[in-house]
């Protein structure tokens, strides 16, 4: 008998989510065969069977969040009986869901008739309104639909168009109200604006939204993914205990843009400005080991290797694939690796060693037209570079106004590790590589 458990895919991982099972209880499985897909805070991956056998009862169904080490199911060898594993502790929004308490008779509690009727009522609402049915049942306003709130008026002749004021007709159109279903309270049953308001129509409507050029907005709740919960936790760990300070510089990237065009033409590739910045930052870190460092309770660690994390936007949030030993790779190699890792990141296919272990991070929002911003340090790094857009601007060179390509860069520093002068010296070295780009490519 072999267990299938929730694996620990990184130091920060505490739980994972079952996305879907490829097998069901009683199915035969072979060693190495994918059995289910799980979601961690960084990636989605398949868990494989570690032995031949038959899949026993499943302890964690699709969608359940399970702590690291929790048993998901058992694989039964030939002749073994199915001893169902204890259900893995379920979680809802990251918090354990308490199990029902046993009754005094030793079995499960049997609901009282009143409780059964209430439960049946909630179930019927939930079935008719979807996953928010319980909220509708508990919080929806109660209306006495038998009460009469208007004075009965003579009914219109069947098939006749109801009499209404121009304002009422315009209001009904705006609010999406079927005016034929409204009881008029004006003279001889005429429908007036007050009747439209009293009909309980929503404030916005598809008709009004269509005229305004857009669909109506709807309030909805987006469940937290494992990645989003981890991002929130790590941001709190960064902005709280880490004393940030910021250094901003304005680099001339005119020559860099020219060299980039030449390299793209010679190599037949499509390198980005960011690829050059990654290599420049890595080369500068070799000269400033006190920036390529991490804070510790007993000592500051100056890393012997330069691993650059690149912030990549995904639908669920940011993730930082790592270019390892970036100071020893060419710009072309860096560009190819960045694109490969970014594609994996967006498809949640990164392996743990592809997103862990950075010593320095770069975040670039230039493609979104952001001129300047500050970034939050990615622990355990002691600094992060925030790269703005490269743009043509008039500047003074040799007392003459000329147009040059400029780019603003802001470095967020952990003041426990990097002092102001230390950060400034690093940015001075980085300027040499960026403004004299032949240093990067030779």
C-alpha cells in the first residue's frame, strides 16, 4: 500500500490545491503514471503514482486545499483491501473547516425536523441561484408580495397599450422595466414616473448601459488562488520588517538602443532592452557583492553566484523566474532563457528550481508606458530594480539641447544590508554598462 501525499515544492509552500483527478477510485494505475493535477503557490503540476496497483478511495476531491504532507489517496497492491484514508483537512479561504462534532450516541448528529426543513429550503435556493444561494437566503431583503401598495385602478382593456406619461416611458426604458406590467396610479390608471420607481427596477439596466457604450458592471467575488495568497503573505513579510529606501537615476540609453538593433540584425533574434539590463545588472553585481546579499539574524550573506529574478505578470499575479549565473551568459542566451521561462510562468509550468534562489530582482513596467515606479523587495534579496519606459526626451548635452533616449531606474534597498552610499555606488557602476553598452556585449 502506497500513499499519495501533498508534496512540498518549496520552502515557502505550506499547502496545495487539488485541481482534478485523472483517475477514480478502483482504477488501475501504473508507477510513473499521472494520477492527479495539483496547484501550488507558483505552478500546476501532475503527481505520479509511485507504485503499480489500484487507486483506493480519494480523501481530497477536486478543488480541496490540503496541507503539505496531507494524504490524498492510497494505492492498493494486489490483494489489499481498501482502507480509506482519513479525509485530508479541507480548507476554505486558507482556514481549516471544522469537522462536524459527533452526537452523544457516538454517531453523527441527526438534524432536528426544523433543521432539516431549513436545510432543504437553503438547498433549493442554492440549486436555483448558484453558489451564492446561501447568501441570498440569509441576507436578501424580505418583501411582502401579498400587500397592496397602490390604489386599484380600472384595468386597461386586454391588448390595449397602457396609458403612460412621457417621463414614465423614458424612465422605464432607462431602467429596463416592462411598462405593460406596471400598475398605474395616475388619473384613469395612467402610469406615471412614481409607478416606475415603485416597480423595484434596478438602478442600472442593459438598456442604459447599451446607450452608454458598455455592459453593466456586476459585483462578484474572486476566490483566492494559492499564488495570490502567497503573494499577499510575502508582500506583508517584505514591507513590514524590511526597511525600504529608494534611489532613482536617469540613464541615457541612446547607445543601448542602437547596439540592440545591431545585435538583433546580426544574430537574427529579437532581444528586448530588458535583456541587456539583466546582463548589465549582473555584471555590476560582480563588482558590488554587498548588494548581491541577504540579511540574516546572525550574519549578512554575500552570495558567490549572481542569480537574477525577472518579475513576470501572469493572470494570477507576479512570479519571478530566475536567470542563474546571469553574469556568465551572453545577452542572446539571457534573452532566450527569459522568453522560455516567461512562457512556462504564464502556463504555470515552472519547476521549483526555476523560480527559487534569486539573489537580485528586476521588475520592468516600461512596456506598459510607466515612466517611473518603486518596487517592493523580494525576500531574501536586499534590492530590486524598477525599470521605467525608454523614451525620447530633449536634454542638454555640451550646453546644447538635443534629443536623447532616456530611462528612469529606481532601486529599492534593504537598509539593513545596503546603505545609501553603497546603493549609489552600485547604480554608478550600472550606468557605465548601460550607457556604454559595448561593455555588455564584449
